[in-house]
C-alpha cells in the first residue's frame, strides 16, 4: 500500500438534509454548490487520480455554521455562500495551496 494519498486534495461538502426542520447545509444550497465545484474542477482539468476529488458527505456536525465543506489533507474547514466563494477556494487553496482565510471556520 502506498503511503501517499490517492488524491492531492479531497473535498467533502456536507449535503445533509434534516427532516425535523433543524438547520442543515442542504437548506443553504450545498448540493448545487457541490455540483458547481465538481464541474469547475473538471473544467480546469484538476479532477482525477493524484488531483482533486469533490465528494458529498452526510452530516459533518457543524450545521450551525453551515453550509460547510472540509479540504483534506490539510483539514481546512470552510463556509461558503455562492459560486464566487467556491471559485476563490478552488483558485487559492486547490490550485495555489493558500487557504482562504476569510472563509475558514
């Protein structure tokens, strides 16, 4: 087994939908923004083995700060509100290795 990760970055978007009316990331457009990020990463040719993987996750237990995503291997947690935030995270963190301080949790 290799000691290196299969992906340079693994990005998990919480897309949890709570049925009981409690706050959840899905209520804040997390599914659409995850799909946007996935398409953007593919368009930039950043997707695939050794590159970036965008995934949906169940509840990441930070719903009160949602929507949330986490980028590994750095374990940087972000919140976001629109496509511009996603673009900034992709460009700054995933392409240039510099976390976006203003969006960090």
